[in-house]
C-alpha cells in the first residue's frame, strides 16, 4: 500500500469502531475498517471527564451510545491555533481602527475580543458538554490501549448529536456495511 492510498477526509465513526479498526501492516498510523483505509477520524459524544489539563493540553474521556475513548488534545497543534505574532498583528490593527474611527469598529472589536478569549482559554469545553472531535487513532504503548489524538475539538449540542447519530446510521447502512 502506498502512503497516499487512504481516505484523506476524516472517517465518521461510532466510538466502538475505534477499537474495531485494524492497523495496516504498512503503516501503524493508517487503519482499515469496512474495507476503507483511513488515517483521520471524526467522532461525536459527551465529555464524561477531563484530567491532566495544563492550559494548552488536556486529556478527556468522550462517550457515545457505543462506548468511551480517551482523547488527548494539544491546542497548539489545532488548526485554530494562532501564533503570538498573529495576535499582536490583530491587536495592532484593532488599535489603528479605533484611533482612525473606522465605522467597522464594533465588528472589529467583537472579532478581536473573540480571538483573544480563544487565545487565553483554548480549552473551552467542560464535563457534560457535547463535542465533535477530529483526530488520529493512536496506541498508548504504556497502557496498551487505543486513544485519539485530537487536533480539533468543537462544542456542539444535544440537537447536533441527534443529527450526527442519524447521519452515522445512514452512512453505516448505505455506505460502510454495504461495501
């Protein structure tokens, strides 16, 4: 198998299937399930515990109707992560807009405030919240258990969870299992 011979978009899965997927022999980071070869996954669920929270990194347990998985999230590796230089540039632009009396100042202020709050507190979810996780499956060699290394975590809602479960049901019935 060539390294580029796998699905590049995250494969949407139930949590139980993280443990059912088989590692490929050619690459320990590439998995196979339902005759699909993939690297990244997308899962949804409720956060049932948060531990080892160190500001920019945390571990948490995510549960859905099929099981639970431990997730490691390093916000500095997130697609949403911003460097200090970018934040300084945004702050400078905000200051210039404020001084010049830019008519878009209310919009710029709201965006600036939102960006700074994300930078200050990148881990915004808590126990009991529904989240969507995109990441990779990896094996914790010490505990010999599968985990997810997340590079994106987004807060959702119970309504989103219901829609997610309906979407997964459709994918499994019409696409994954029929292959």
